[in-house]
C-alpha cells in the first residue's frame, strides 16, 4: 500500500514559532515508521527545513521563469535550495486552470513533484488532465473544521479516486479537510485514498509527535 502524510504548516502562530521543530518531528516519525511524510513550511523556512529533512514542499510556487516578477517564487528558486515539490491551487491560494497547468509543468520540467488541491470531484478530474504527481481533494468548507471529509462526505473521496484513476491511474490521490485523528485516516484509506493532507490538527496538537505517530501507525 502506498502511504503518504502531507503536513501543510500554513502560517499559524505555532508554525512561525516552531516550523523547524515540526520538521524535526516529521523526520523522527519517518525514521521510526517508514511512512513517507512531506512537510510544507512557510517560504521563510524552506531553506533551513531542507537542510534537516529530505521531503520538503513549498506551500505555493509561481510558474514564471526567473526575471522581472517581483514577489514571485519561481520553481528555479525551489530547485536551488533542494525543495522536492510544491502544493498547487490550495483553497487558500487558488489559481486559474491555465496557471495550474503551467505551474505543474514548470515543477515537472525541473524534476520536482506537484501536489494539486481540488475543492470537488469535478475540479479534481479537470486537474487530472494536467498530470500532477498528486491530487488532494479538499472541500473548502471542511478545512480546519475538525470534521473530516472522509466522515462528513465520504462519497467525495471515493468518487474522486474513481474519476482520477479513470483519467490517469498513475496519479496518487489524497484527501484533506478536517483530518483530525487516526480514525479519519483509516476511513480515508478504506475509501481509496492513498494518503492524507492536513494542517491544524498537527500544528495545534498538544503533543505533535504523539499525534503524528498515531496517524502513521494506520498505514
């Protein structure tokens, strides 16, 4: 079975204070369990994070090549500091379809992975045509709610898996939004998901390592 946990640290107060600690925790849990864990810290911590852990993704990247693009984060910059990939089209950083395609292509042309987020089965199917490495279905109304999509709307997970695999069986399908405990992960896997994407439940956990170890134990 494929196993993947993606931790989007976002920019919570805890994240700004403890990003590198969270990165070290992920590294320890990977060593102890063998489960692949990807950590997505804020841009200001990317370089330091890559120096202590091998599976670091950006939370966002731009499709533009190096040049006169003030404020952009080109894929070339991620490559230089050995970031492995990036989230694309998160619900808090939405992109037009043409930008999703261009960003995925830019990442892949540099040998980096792409994790595209989709708010619905329909959007996931559209994004599948762009051939990202991963697609995570995340109904935006459940993000940060503490109510997992795998329990609240299980049909979205199972239908998304089915539709994506019809289009491209090589794309790894994840689910996110409200993933809060090991049972949520177990249910997601039963529905066909190959991993989970989560944020606040890990960042705000009283004991982040114990929490993450509990999720990893499900795989």
